C-alpha cells in the first residue's frame, strides 16, 4: 500500500508542473494548449532544451502543460494520457526510448490530438501516429565523431583502444550515435572498442563507469562519449586516476554544452560534435501549424556544427547553454 500511495503522489506531481499558466482544455480565449512530456533533467543539454521550450511557448502565446518523466517511459505515457484527458490541442514529447509507444499514440490519434516528436524518434512502423519529428540526425553525429577519430589516429602505429560511454539504453541517440561511430571505424581494423557501457547520459554515471573502465582496461587511448555530461564525469575519473584527459586519453563527445566547450578550450576534451537543444522556436511554429490543420514535413532536422579547440574558444563568449 505504501508503495502504491507513493507512486500516486509522484504521478500527481508530474502532472502538476506547468510552464506558463494553469487552465485546462484547449486554453482560454482561443489560445493553443500544448502538452509537453519531457524526458527529464539528466544533463545540461536537457536543461537548455526545457528552458528553450518554456520560454518559446510564452513568447508564442501558447499555453504549456509541462511534465518531467524522470527518464521513465511509464511516466511519459501517463503524462500523455493525462493530456488526452485534458483535451489539449497538441501533444509533443521527447521519447525516453524508441519502442513501446504505439498504444498511447493510437489513443491520441483517436482523440484527434496531433503529436509532434522532438529530439528523439520512435520506431513505430505506423508513421500516421505522429505529424512530424523535429531534431537531430544522431547517426550523422556518431559518424562525425568517428571521422574525427579516423583523422586523429589515421597514422598511429598499432591498435587504438577505445572505450565508449553510451547513452540511455534503448534511446534513439544512444542507438544511432553508436551505429554512426561504429560504421566509420569498422573500415580500419586497428580501431578496437574494448569496452562499451551505458552512462545513462548523466555526469555521475559517466564518472562511475569510466572509473570501472580505468580499472578493467590496461590500455585506453580514446574515450567516445555519447554526450558531454558523461564526458565531463569521465574527466573527473581520469584525473583522479592520475592521467591527463585530452593527452593520455583523447576524448570526443556529442552535444556542445558550455562546460564541454570550456573543457575543450582547456585541452581536456579534444573534439565536440554539436547537438542543438534550442528547439523551442521551431517547435512552437510547428505547434501552430498542426493546430491549424496545415501540412508539415515529416522530418525537420536542425543545423549543427563541430568544435575543435579554436572554435570552442570563439564560441564560448556567446554560448547560451
């Protein structure tokens, strides 16, 4: 009973969170109501993503009902069902994992509530269950990391031992960044991934897993981290082990958050592939279009870049996140 009661309290808390205004239904005075189910707050990237969505909704005059799933799929599904019951105009969410969404998406479709996927995709074969996907090409991000590695170590003698910090198991960025990287390095047999484990996209877990890698692997030349927060946690572990990050162990990561660019400027990270979290303005534009019944492209990708040390130093003064 105690566990059931606590679960009910947590669920209630998830739905109590709103970014701007209360109210229900389709919003007062003809306003569009958007229900947004966020993954959680696992990283600096996600915090910037949430702020962009909240600020952009306010600027666009869209009533935002916001929930934090705490990286649990069941919480996101419960939030989406709550939005359906509240008869919001549009639902958007960033899926915790790729699989297991068809049932709740069919419920939204039956209720005539359009759905927009942001940042992360789903693997449903039925593309009519959502209107569009807004986000990055994660496979391309993994390929960019692999291409940097191939260039950096192309002339190195002997095998290059790589450890990989994966993102949340089953999530689109973890699956795709792994694939893109693996596809590139597969062409050269000297590149060997000697250990690969999830760091759950968090700094604390990245540090913990890197500590284990350092104990279990006699030789580590490169760390490939699926996001910056895990890389930053790994740097702490590397330094605690008496090694120099960026020199003894080269590091390539994905996201482009301010702390990682600072580490890159300081020489502790060697390369960063950008993944832009500031999707809010584009999302609100899409919300207005689908709410009005307009056709939108099935996939909209964000424009992103890469950073070496010089580029990081140049970007830092204006970096928003």
